[in-house]
């Protein structure tokens, strides 16, 4: 499983990498649209605490936690 952590979850991204998961960490320079596009193209599950990003991902049928 491949994950994409948004900028609020840097520590989680680090720990998932240590555990062997394929994790992309979206930094502060990427906006929500860039995050959604990357997750869709690379078939990644978005991990976020941003409710607005969750709603947008669900509308586009992108997996999100």
C-alpha cells in the first residue's frame, strides 16, 4: 500500500517509512489540488487531518484516511 501524508503529518510519514511503507510527504509548497492529483496518478491513499481535503478526495473517489 502506498500513502501520501499531508504537511500536518510529517512525524507519521517518518514512522511509516521506518516501518517499510512507501510514503510521499507533501510539504507546505503543495496545494490541495497538487496533493489530490499526485494521489490519483500514483494510486496513493491520502492520510490527512484536513476535513476539506477529505471531502474533495471523496468526491473524486480517491482513497483517504
